[in-house]
C-alpha cells in the first residue's frame, strides 16, 4: 500500500457536525476482515467508517478503530439498525447494542437502514433517533434508502430533517428528483454501491476515457464524479492498495464535459433495489 496518507475534505451537516467526503463501506466483511480493513483504511487517511447491525461486523469495526491508533474524535462512525427496532424505545435499545458491539461510548451517526413501509413504523423510529440526538448519544442522525415521500413524512411529523440519506446512487442511477429533494432540504447524499457493484460501470467508455485523461483508475474517476456532484461515496474494499486508491481522488478534477459524459450512463445498469419492496 502507498505510504501516502490522504487528507480528506469534509462536508458540513445541517446540525454543525462534519462528515468526511469519502468513506469506507464494510459490507459484506466479517469481523476479522472488517477489523483489518478499518486499520488499513484509517492509516491511509479514511475518517468515515460505515457499518450496520445487519452486516454483523460491528465488533470487528470497533476493534479496528482501537488498533489503528487514530484518536477517536477524528473518526466518524456510522451504523444502521433493522426493522425490529422501529419504535422510540427500540431505537434506544439498538443504540445500546451497537455501542456495546463497537466498544464505543458514542456513535457519530445512526441511520434507519430501510424504511420498511409495509411495517409502517419508520416515523416512530425517526422519533427515537431524534431523542438519541437530544440525549447526546449520537452526533448526527439520518436515513438510508428513503424516498422523497418518506423523508417528507418524517420531517412533517417531527420538524427534524435528516442529516443524511444514504441511497443506492452512481452513474447508473442518477436519481435526480431525489437528489433535488435532498438539496432543497439540506440533506447530504451518501452513496452506497457507488461503483456500480461490479456491473460493468468501470469498463464503460465515458469512465475509461476520463480515467485515461487524468492518469487514474476507472474507480477513481467514478469516485471523483461523486465528489464533484456533491455526494459522499462509501466504496467497499478489503485490499489495502485499492482502498488507498479509492481515497486518492482529491488531486485531480474532471472537466464538465467528462462529468456530463459519465452522466449518460444513467439507466444503463441493473434495476435499483426498491425500498418499497426490500428491507430488513
């Protein structure tokens, strides 16, 4: 792995907290893989680590944070919880479980992992997150895989806007209407599957052309596309060299023409995972 440690810019959240502009995803790593990946990531300069109850690797993530030797205050840890905790008391309970597994006194951000509209308890889950924030147990709160309509509902019910909505987003899925809603309400967009989940995006001509023009990898070109569009990508890797490459996207800039060319990939990939049908 390169010895270079990248200094990652941050984005300001609506509540005043700061969020690193690129993070490390940890699905589907087990505890051992996640622990090793987090150590390498933090040493390379990552400061945003993303996990979830359903990933079953929170213990490994926490161990990696401790082993890396980076001051806790410099690391932004996000986790997410499942549908069985969609109540005010349930959210407090799942926070306690995650904090114990991570071995942390506080968690930087918690997200509702999926809205699960068939269960229809995500408003209560959001009320629970608001209470966690008020109690100082988290620094930020948000959602994952929410539609604009679902976001509007929790905002109207509580008066509290999510700091983040983490969604499936990449050149394959521009999702312009949802991102416009985010921008209107000051919600930061985090992108899971930012590189297209190995579905051919990195071999697409606009991506290859941009990468060649800047002397970078196709993955770096796509991640830079995310950064320039203002979204926070959460790429996953267990390979230290690739991890470092994925973070090293702040030393070049795509031209407006290159960004627009990559935008043309919208709708050419596999179908989105529907938050109206899928969830846990």
